[in-house]
């Protein structure tokens, strides 16, 4: 589980407690609000996993070794460029993926949730089915509900039968980079729109559900096209 | 929902928030710790249902008009004289009962849970499937998880992200063709291996599980790279 820019120590503590309750023991934090994180860590009865939490400077680094990255969202007015799945369905996809690879589940800050840049690292988004009139949940409660869904009727992880490992975020990052470069040299990227095109490419690549081999193939193909255009 | 002798105003507030999130708007409190209850009620952003909460002097009065009374428990050492059901199963019994009668779901105090006397008013008990090593949940989180189970897979409109149609074979065929052409002009395809590369590209594209929009984006990008290489 990855907490991104969480501000309130009580929420960090509550998230960690729910993780311990449901047996998810690996916590990563991205740019934690320092005071909050230290307070939560030193709180009486803080679960052990909080002391072992790993800190990262960016979402990209925090999810680099994960082959499925899922963002949580309350879906406000923001336009979403990602597939959005209800927890019941998304949860079962996460469960089956856990059979063959590792999954990062991202929660954003209390005020703003995940930024568009954070979201661009996600393969898809997860929504807890709250009612229209009051969609926004407390962070600790949202974490508890998501993790409960994952261990719910804890059947053993379904073995996918897929022998090739899904591509991890590091591999998808390299693919995104070479795609962007190939687009640049081909003249596809208009001046001034570099950043938005890179973000678009990142999302596009995340939606492809590539395995590691296919990611490598694409990286090789696009590298060749890029080189061809450079000559 | 019935909160029995809750002491912490933050927990009362969190329970109320989860109720509002999941659409359970009737809260009853039994012997609330006065200060806590008043604080929770007057907190900024307290859901309306908290202002409308009914107060009772005993569990018996609070559940008098309910035809199913369910206690929640973390099951410590206490000997239980009641059937104990895991949330997944108990939740579906509650759901079906709600079709014909009203249900009271009881949560006890943070320290001691429900007393034996409280439990004696219950038809059966509900247990959230936490792990052995850490069974006791935070009250607000336990409420959120139970209520989520009750509304789980209730029919709600399909989210917008799921409405994008998957790419059809024609679209995938055009994408495959332009990918092959871009590879050809870039020098990726070795002489004599055209057929096998085209087949490989076709399979690769089929494994991407693209939607119609993304297929079009890829076709445009690859077309541009191809054109760039031709110049």
C-alpha cells in the first residue's frame, strides 16, 4: 500500500491499523508530511508495519517494482483518462493479479486525493461505491474498506495460468520514454505540448496491460523507429 | 445502527460519516458518553444524521422496534452463547432481512465492546474476518467495513470509464497494418521475415486489450513515425 502526501497522523495510524488487521504488512509512503509521519510512527500501539514503512520521493520510485498500479479516487469533477472500476470488481482483479505479480494500491492526500501526475502512473482506478450525496470517505475508513474487499471470502489467490510475468512499472517507464522520444523525432509532438504528450503516453502505456516480454518487444520496436527517424 | 456507550467523539463522527457515505441514515445511541456525543454532534462537517440521532437509556429500548438484532464482536476470550457469523455471510442475511423487516446493528464501546447483557438482546453476532494476530479494529473503520458489505454489489450505474467500447477487429487490423509498415520503413523487419513479423505484430496488438479510442491514438502515432522515416 502506498500513501501519497498524507497529512494527518491519525489517518496514517488508522491506515496502518487496518493494514495490520487484514494482514497487509508492506507500507510505502511518498513525500509524507514529516511531522505527521513521525507522530504516527511514535504513537502508542502503532503497528509494527509503520516502523518498517519505506519512504520515497516520488510515486514513480514507489511503484517501480509493481506490475499493477491502482489509484483510488472519489471521482469529483475531474475528467478521468483511466478505466474506473468499482471496488467489488476491481478487488477481484487485484486478487487474481496477486497470484502472479505485485500490486501497488495508491491513496492520495486527505484534501486533494491523487494528482493527475500521480494518476498517470496507474493502470486503472478504483472507486468505493459510496452514495452520490456523500462520496468522499475518511482516509482510514477508505483503506479499511478496500483491504477488507481484498481478503473478503479469502479464497486462495487464483492462479492465472499466465506464465509470463506482467510488466512492472520500471519496464513500462522505459517503454513510455522511448515512445515519447520516437514521437518527438517523428514530429508528432507539437512545440509546447511536450509535457502533456508525455503524460498522455504514460497513461496510454498503462492501459495496455502488457506482459514483460511484450513490453520489451514494444520498447525494441519503438527504439528502432526512433533511430530510423534520426538518420 | 446502534452505538452503545461510545466514548471517543472522533469515533462517533467517523461512524456517522461512514453511515452517510453508504446511505444508512438512522443512528441510535445508547448511554452515550455525554461530552463525546455533544462534541461529535457539533463538529464541523458532521453529517446531518448525527443531529437526528436518537438517544436511548438501554439496548432493550433502542432495539425494541427491530426484528433482527445483530451484535458486532472481535471475539476475545469471552464465551459466546450466540451463533457467530463472518461478515460475508452475515451481511447477506442482513440484506435479505431488510426486505421484510428492520435490522439493528450494534457496536460496543472502544475499550470493552458489547457487554454480555448487550449481547443477550442479539439474535446472532457478526465478526469481521481480521487476522488472528490483530483482531481488534478501530470503531470507525469497523463500521465502514460492515456497512460496505451491506451495500456491496448493489446495482449502481456503470461508471463512465467502463463505457468506452473495446476496439473491434477492423480497428485492430488497421493498427496492425500501420505498425508493420512503420517497422518496415525503420529497418526493423529483416528481409525474408516479413510474414512472421506481421503475424507477430498481429498477436502483439491483440494482447493489448485496447479500447477504440486508444487504438485510434496508436494508429495515429505509428502513422506519424512511419511518415517521418519515409522522408
